[in-house]
């Protein structure tokens, strides 16, 4: 072709020209109609206008050059194939104009049926239908209604009113009682409504109808509900929709016609069988509108055995071809079956695993593909207890689903009361404005935690996730009054002892008890169900796919745990060590007072006494953990509390002292405490005296911990065990901080381990942006790095991790500034870049440097793929997310396309 010959862009594809892999261009519906056409299945002929045409139209506000002519050419060839012309008065071809984007957006965009009908062709249609006037006029009134609403924005209620009016005049509630004359009258009424709202007559020219309908489908990509849906489902905004122009077939031509939907397996459980619904003498939209009740698909066998058998044959063929669960829409027109749509069907989390397992058994897919077809979010869903929502329950409030699951119990407002009631065998829900480390015992005792403040990384949320406990945070409609032991929400007052139910997935709060069921998948991970013998398709499928993920993955998976019980559970869940033991959690409860003494110590003596009292307690903690993780690495992080968590609250202390002074009591001790708390008070505790800073300021604190770790390791080894401790220094920003701590630690370790054979690694967290940017220097003093992505996100973005999610993230999400909270899924461009730099420069300075991550992101599916790609050695996450991380690490290893099983 000569260079000056413009190559015309192809905007229209006949069904016979496309295939299922062209979803980007033809949308899901168009690609699959093409695929079925090419399989030789009975698809009504038609063509697809591409998403590119839509995008060009949406950018410029007009149809791209060449589109009109291409539509004309395809229409002509369709007319030739059907032997009918669009809108021909005697024997009209009618078409539907249907949207169809790459990802299914059910009901979000527009469809216009019966295009090509007008005052003359309505008669031709009646003749085609064997003189069925009623059918022809009904089709015509549907066109005016849909076209008016969709294309010309005529308010839909006006049409509904006119229809109601006619039914009322006739004394009936049923559309089917209207005869041809009634419907002819309705067409007149509809035309008047159309003219009143648009200032023009209903277009009689079929080609004009077609063009306007196509344009309306393009426009519907940007309809408000479609935009909202995309945001919610994280579907990119710039894909555009394709438009399918399809020959009309009619399911409403009499009792030998009908329409239905079918699934090749049960999308709820994955079970094999025939699932679907059928409605005789009806069009698709009647099924949606619920005008009449559908019957189970099996009953079609009695009504029309030939079509039924043909349909079953096609379903088997489709499933074999797509190698997956397919869902199908079909119509029978006077005994002839037509396929209107198919696609790989949506399914529940349980069905996703079961079906993947079945398809492997059937030899349709291999285990890599099965692993690709499920994802961590689905596995996580299956691991939580859930409400049996067979009754309708109305939530009274909605907060943030901070830690998934379902919990019901009596409301308590203090940790102590939670422990008391739990000891009596009660289920309790701990309700607080927000939790703090002192609530730990209550959180352990409670079935669930409900707070009126705080986001997904608030204390309540992080700790609850760590324990696998249900938590709703930031339910700000709740007025929590702890001293009065009650909360109010709307008109309801809930007192201590009243029962509430919380759903940690949806964030919904219910009054009263909603029944809860345990998860069999957790029972399996706990070792309570044997996958080899149990007759449970889900457990068997999960076992099989997890085994494959473990074999495939390169990333190791560790856990964040600071008690022996958590360590033991995580190990049962497949953890290969501890990536973060937060030692500050070991300083709570009874020991809190020792820490307070240590921090506020006025002299060396007082401080040393406090440390001496803490040493044996810490040693015992570590012995327990090393034993549970025998043979596996355990990263113990030196203490990192924001200081305020260990000091009495300043305001309360000041009030107490003032009141006591007023009463003339002796308050010398309290005054000294108050002075010390004032001295140490910080406006920004998260940026204050914590982590390594605390260790450098309070002499002997880190030394005591290092000694306890080394002594514990030696004790375990002397008992015949294997302890592999890794000491981790938090909040390092400069190599000099680490070098100072390291020098002292090495001295103590050498002294303690002697010839016991214990080896202790020393490394650091990378959680301050400066540490990431000077990783090359820091690696000189560190045998490993563990990325603390919670603080790295906090300091990278300058977002207070305890406040911002509840405060304004909703607006950021609404504006699309980010699609998901960066505290939940790693911000790969910014925070992720810091990680890349640190990994690269760290390894350049020290080849073989061990790299891991222990922030909340370590258990987030998308983030796990990122950490795999960056080349980390392991991720560490809370015990309940260990299986999710194992699965996603396996998926990351077998796929380069990321987790896209939408
Ligand atoms: C982190 O900052 O990511 C981290 C693991 O430490 P913490 O959450 O205890 O601050
Ligand atoms: Mg941190």
C-alpha cells in the first residue's frame, strides 16, 4: 500500500472475526459472543463496535472518522445474512444494542432492545410472528420506553405510570392481561411522553435509532453509577465499553419460547450439577424485573426436551473449552435455542477453591493454573467465622472492617470486666473509644473488639488482626461512655451486659445475637481435620492448592508473634520462623510498673533494680518462644514503645495531684511523678523517644534485653533444642545508632554464649526513610534488614498511622488519590521505591544480606507480589495471615501477571 494511503482504523468486528482473547478491544460480552460463534454454537448474528471507538468518542465528543461507514457495511452484511432489512415494513430485521466492557459491570451500563421498530415495521413484525399483534405492539412499546429512558433521558416513572394507568383502567395487575389494542394505546401514550420531554417525535428512521442507541451506550460508560462501581471494584476508568449490535431473538412469542440463565456448576459451593432458572414466554428483562417467578432449569426438560438436551450439550462444551465455570444467558424462540451470552462466571471464595480442584481432577487444568485461579483474599474470607445470615438483620452502625470475622457477645467496657465475664464462660465484645496496650488482656478474653475511633492500623486493629480476632474500629456513630458503662447509637442505649454482634469484614454492628459458624478451613490449618480422609471438597481443595503453593514459592513466610501461643499457632499455620517479636508487648500488665520505674528512675540504683527484676521475666519469655520455634529463626526486636504508652496520662495525673493537694494530702511522691511525666511529655510521641533512641537514652535497657535473648538461647540449646535468635534494632535512621548498639550487644553475646554454639545475628528495621536512603552504610553494621512498612508508610507519606484512615482517607479514596489505603497495600511507587533502593544498596554493600518485611503489608496479597518481585527473602505477618501469604507467594512465583483473578 502506498505511504499516502491512509490505513483505515478497524472499529467494527463481525462476531466471526473476534475471539475470547480480545476482551480489551471487544469487551467481555463481544469477545465471548465471537468465541461461541466460532465454536459453531447458535449465536444470533451481529457485530461489535470496539472499545477504541468508544474511547475516541468519549475523548473528542464525536464518533471517530470511518465508524459510520463501517457500521453501515456490517449492517448490510448482517441484513444479507438474515435476509431481512433493518426496520423493513414487511419483514423487519430488529437488533439489540448492548454494552459490554472488558470487566463485567452488571446493570451499570445501557442496553436498548427492538431497535428497528416503527409505526410501519410493527405490522411486519406481527406478520413474522404469525399475526401476533399483541407481541408486536408490546415489543414496540418496550422500544419506546427503553429508548426514551436510555437515549433521551425521559424519566422512567412516566412510562411506568402510563402502564399502571392502563392496567388500572382494565382492572388488572398483570401485564399479560393487556391485549393488542391496550398495547397499541400504550404506544400512543408513550409517544406523547417522549414528545413532551424531548420536543420531537419518536424517531421512525431505523438507522437513526441505531446510531443514537450506540451513542447512548458509549455515554453510559461515564454515568454516575458506572463511575462509582468502577471505583469500588478498582476497574480502570479509561477502558471504555464496546457495543454489541445483535439480531433480536424473542423469548416471548408463546409457550414454546422463553429465556433463562444457567451455570455449569454451582457458583455458591462449586458442586457439579445443573444450576439455573427458566421463564417461559418471556424476555430477559422480565426475569430481572421479577414480574413472574422463574422455574428451576431442570423443568425445561419437560417443557422442551430437545432444547434442554442441546443446552446441556453446549454447557458441557463451553466448560471444556473455557476450562472453567461458565455462566450463560439463553433464549428459546419457538423451540429454537439461541445463546445470548457466556462468560467465566463469578463465584464465592469456597467455590473458587472447589472448582479449581475439580478441574485439576478432570484433567482440564494443571496445578499452576489452579493456583492462579484462587487468591489470598478468598482464602482469608474462608478463614473467618461468619454470621449465618439466613434471617435479615439490620445494622445500627457501620465502622471500619478492621479485622475480619463475625462475633457476638455481651458488651463490656473495661479489660478487667472482659476477663471476668470470659472466665465465667461468657462471650464478650470489648467496646472502647480506642484501645491501648493495657487493654491487651481484655482483647484476648473478648470475642470481638469494637471501637468508636481509629483506622485500620489503630492499636485495636493491628492487635486484633494479630490475634485473628474480629474487630470493628472507628464506628463513629457510637457515643461510648466508659464510666457510665454504656454506649448510645441513634436512639438505642446499649448497657454493659447487652448483646451485640459485629462483622469485622463489613464493619457492620448489630444489636442482639446473630448466630456464628466456625471456619472448617481454620480447623484444617489447626490440624483438626485430616484432608486425606475428610469428605469435604473445600478442605481437600485448599490442602492441595496450598501444598502446590508451598512447592512453588521462593519467598519464605514468617510470623509476627510475641507469645508462645501465637508462635505455636503460626507454626501450625505454616510459619517458617518469627519475623517480628515485639518485645514491648511483654512489658504490659504486672510488668508495666517496673517499666514505669525504669523510665522515671532518678538514680542508677533504682534503674538497675528495675532492670534486674525484668531480666528473668524476659529470659523466660524468650525461652518459651524459642522452644515453640525450635530450629527456626526468631527475630526479636528490642523494645520500641511510644513512650506515652508506658506513662500515666499527664492530664489525669495533674488532676489527681491537684485534688489531693486541695484535700491537704501528702502528695510528694505523686508530684515527683508528675514532674517526671511533664519532663518526658511529647507532642509527637510517634516521632519521639522510641526505638533505638530509647535504647541509647536509658542505660542498660537494651543490654538487659540482649542478655535475656542470649541466655534464653543458650538455655534452649543446653536442653537439646535449637535456637536461632536474630536481634533487631528498631527505628534506626543512621548507621552510627546501630553501630553503638551493636558494639555493646556483641560484647554481651560473646560473654553469654561462650562455647554453647549459639549464633546470634544482629540486624535492623528499615522503617525511617533516611535508613532506606542510607541503606548502603547501614548494611555495613547489619546482617539483615526487615522493612517496617507501617512506619515507613507513616513517615514516607507523613500520615499519622493512628488517625488518618478514620479522619480523611474516605475523601482521598473518593477523589481517586489512591485506590486503597497505603497502610493496607504497599504504595509501590513511593514507599515501594524506598524499599527497592534499600534492598539494592544494602545488598550491594553486603552481598547475601537477608531481607524481609514485618509491617502489616507482609500479609497483604498485592504487597506480597511486590515483595516477591523486589527479591526479598521473606515476609512476616500475623499468624492468621500466614496461609494467605504462603498462597500469594506461590501465586507470585508462578505468574508474572499479578493477582488479577477478578
Ligand atoms: C512497622 O513499623 O512496620 C513495624 C513493624 O513496627 P511497629 O508496627 O511495631 O511500629
Ligand atoms: Mg515500626
